[in-house]
C-alpha cells in the first residue's frame, strides 16, 4: 500500500544515527527490510495504534509493524478478538492479515539501537506521525503503547504533555476530538514479568471498541 508522502517516506534519512544503523543492518542481514517501516492497516481507520519503533528481528526484518516478534502475538490476538483484524496471527507480511477500521503506526519509523530512540529522533519523526494523526476522523481513538508513544501522540496533536499523565488504562479526551488511551507496551519484557497481562491489555481495546461504537451511534 502506498501512503501519503506527509505520513511516511521509505527513503527518509533525517536521523543520521538511525540511517547509519540501518545501513549496518543491511550489510549484516541483506534479506531484512532494514528501512523505515510504513504504517499498516486501514487508511480510513477509526482506531490508530501507536507503538515505539520497529524491533530488530520483527518489523525491521519483515517491513510490517509488530510482525515477526513476540509483541505482535498478543497485539494481533487482541485485535482479532475485538473485531479489528480478520485473523488472530500476524507472523509474515504475506499471511493474509487485514485490519478492520484499524491502523498500526510507530512513534519512530526506523530501528533504534537498543530499542531506545533519542529525544531528537522522536521529535524529528514526529512530523510523519503528526500528518497521519491530522488525517484521522475527529472521533477516532488512539491507543499509545508506552510512554514514548503517548508523548509522541500528544506532540503530534499539539497537546501539552503536562496536561496528560501516562498510565496504563488512562483515558484522555483530546481537543481535536476523540480519545487517547494509554497502555503499557506489549513487549516480551512487560508480558513475561506480568507488568502487562492479557486481561489488562484486553480491557484497553474493549474500551476503544466501546468508544468507537458509541461515536458511531451518535453520528
């Protein structure tokens, strides 16, 4: 799928550290995507999920967000359970997975070393996320997976971080319309340490589905 240029640029090299890191990965793993990873899903989504960044052997390898790594297992199972995906698994870009009224994006589109983008890199990449956010329906729901994604969304919609605390299950009405819901990231570390359980994650998506259904009924 081709995404509008303000949302995404496959050839972006605005962050020198990330661009150099990807060049190094391409030399070591020539079959990897090893480039900025585009959003995935419905262009007219009413639910936008924002993660942190591509994982080394997940999206950075496959070229599709949350595909090929542990984090995608719980995410795609949950999306399917709530009617946002046509199947419960998403292990490969050619597996037939389709998202329904839903799209997945990242705060940072390129693999960051040690999975830790710098503040400057997050701010630079925010121009892409801001353009994507501006195209959402006014009643859209955004789920931020982790604090970095939470803060990137706020920057993208022009809200002050000080006015919106991050916490799992927190819900924020946005001035643009719609809602921002917070969740801990569905990383291997968070799920294996039980900081994030499947039930905790499920409740966030159940609430998103409820808000979307309510907005549709009002419209």
